[in-house]
């Protein structure tokens, strides 16, 4: 799965066209910040760690896109 920065629409269009015949998803980064207003610790029985297994923030800032495994 390719995640493309919102500011990089040309790369998004290029990857969508170049990878159209392959089974690869190309999506625009939808994150807009942390949704929590106040930090609260998660209860241990509900969450067993962070759901995001691959941090793409640095790649998006550096390259404008990131590759994340499904």
C-alpha cells in the first residue's frame, strides 16, 4: 500500500496510473492530527499496543510518499 502526502497530488496521480494493473493500493494520507483532546491511558485489556505497525510520518515528510505493508 502506498500512502501519498495530501500536498503531493502529482505523485498520487502518477502512482495510481503506474500501478493500476497491479494489486497495490494507492491512498492519500487522511490523518489530520491526534483526535484525542486530552491524553488518557488505554485500559490494558482493550489495547495490546499501537495499531499502527509501521510509522510512515518520517517518509511522508521526507519523500511525499510512504510504502506500508498490509
